[in-house]
C-alpha cells in the first residue's frame, strides 16, 4: 500500500508507475483504492463508476477499469455532503457525520472487493487517501491504516519535496501513528526532486538513522510529463505558438475536468481555466464543463455575470460547447423534483436549446462510440449523469445512427452528454476546425498517455531501490 504524508504527495503516480513496472515483468497486477473522494470519475466495464486515478492505474496494468478497483467513491455535492457510490453504483447522499457512522458498512464492501482481487491477481497495489495522520479521521478509518491493519498490508510512505519540509512531513506522520502502524511502514519514497542528489544525501542518512526505515527511492521531477489528475486542476498553460484560445470557467462543483487534458496538451491550443470572478480573456471557444450540482453552478454563473459574458461572446461570433451539466445549462429548464443534487426545485437554463432536463434517481453510466453529425469523425467517450433531457434540436452526434446532444442552427453552440469528447484524434481535429482553427496538427492523446506512463515506469526502474522494495 502507498500512503502519503499529505494530499497530492504522489500516491496515484507511484501506484501507476509500480503497476506498469510489474506489468512489464508479466506480473498479474491490479490497482486498488478502498475509498476515494473525487469529482473526476470513469465508467467501468461492469457498468459502474470509479475514481479517474484508478482507471489510469488500470491502464498501467493493461486492464480495463472495474468497480472493484475503487469500491467506495465519494462525490461531493456540497461543503458537508457527498453522493456515496458503492461497488460502482450511487446509493444515496450523506453528510459527513452520517457517513462517519456508515464506515462500518463501507468497510465490508471494501474487503469484499479486495478479496475478489486477491483471487484474480498475483499482486495488488493499494493507494491510500489523504494522510494516515489525520487524527480526526482515525476512528473507523477505511482509507489508510484502518484498511492496512485489517488486511495485514505493508505500507510505503511517500512525500513531495516540492512542498518543502519533506523530512518534517515524513517524521511527523510516522510519529503520529500507533506503534503497530509505525511497524507497518517498510520505507519512504521522496517525490519530485530537482537538482543534485548529492545535496540531499545527508538528509536521507539522517532520516534513516532517525526512523530506522529505509529510503526506497528519490524520484525526479519529470518535466513535460502528464498523468490524468485525481481532482486538482492543472493550471499550466500552453500559450507558446498557440493559434486558438479556449476558456473553461471553473465551476464550484466542476466534475471530470480531465475532459480538457487533450486540449491543454495540444500544441496549437491555449487553454485557460478561468475563475468565475475573473475577467473573460479573449476566447475563440468557451466550454461549459460537467458539474455535480448543475442548478447551483448555473446560479453561480449568473451571479458572476457569465450569462452576459456568454451572450457577448456569441454575438461576436465565438463558439460555445456544453458537456454534461454544461449541456443541461444550455436548455430552457432544469428540474430536480426530488432534490437529488441539491434542494428540490427547478431553474431556468440559458435557453439556447429547445430542451428540458429532469434529474432522476438512476444514473446513466455507459461508454460510447459516436460520430460527429456534420463530419462523421469518430468520438469515443463515456456518460455519467442523472439528468434526462428532452431535446428538440439538430443532433451534435450520432450514436449507432441515433441522435445525441444538440447543435444550434447557426452552428455556434454544441452540446453533448459525452465526456472524453476531445480525446480521440479524429474528434479533436474536427472540433478544433469547427471552433475556427484553420490547419489542425495531428495529436494522439492516447499515444501520449502511454508514453508518459512508460516514462514514469522508466524513472521508477532507475531510481527505486528494487532490492530493498522486493
């Protein structure tokens, strides 16, 4: 099991890298995260939903994503509550206090999935959540040491040196654990180191002497390297030599922002995530993203003046895309009669499509292949939504010959439920042309993902002490 001294220490990264190294060695390996809290999710082969990081880790293992890889997924829909997904299926919304009491039930689901994986695979590489030293969350823990103790699993503790205070993070985390938990940690990994390793060696010697634990490796900072994010939005911008400006407003409950990774990495695109309170920069295309709470985020857009900004953008000939919740906002009405996303009620949409949406209890979870309605270009993606939309517009996509989404009569506004819209090479080429880019360079995001997972595995093979680890 990989646990982190902090959130975003590199747990997901290290698990993915270890999985790829073992897969290269023909070891039957699978990833596992007992409990995940994230709004970036993926659809599984068994029709479930798991955290995006576990889907990437499955890819590193040469596997398709499965709900057993992440049996408990929490998708926040407010500051104190979340939708609880067990074995890939949404069961209910809970606030933090109620969920704390539910953990005993959740642990049984975790152990069931873990047992099934042990029956199928030689090795399971487990990812913790946050930090094991969160004192207020120790009771009933199922995400870190509570799980490791239950299944008798050795633990590697990773810390990010970029954050500063790496030795304090490691030693402090160790000191806050119980004696049995301390004994369970078999070594440390330091992540994202830049510079001459000789300058760090005195500190490594001190750390090993102080704790009695070996340093298993110091991983270098990988420049121009990409792995799909668990939840945090990548802020790096590619403005050098960019030929088209694309803006994505950052919604409070924004989900599946990995939809924009391909655009962020494309050599001709300047993609900018813009806070709702910021000025709208020059944009050829604005994309309204998915959201876990469509009506609340729609209200925030209005309160921040984005209804006026979007009208002006369209008036000057700009293009607009809505994905999933962003697509729902483009219609006339969004109704949530049972209060499934927030309070019960209905909200007027922006009104650009003749479309009404009703939020229903059963969530649609499916992977789809489609074609753009005007060009036939291939689109491969997935649907994760509880809304059902009645659309009376020309379709944006065709799925098995059936219409999906909407395309405005003036060809300026495009809407779809399909996440991963830009990931396929044909699709991003056609969509960038539609948005106004004259000569689109070919870009294969799928190949880039494989390349970067292999780069990560290469680094682990070089910088991890495999004799100590094994």
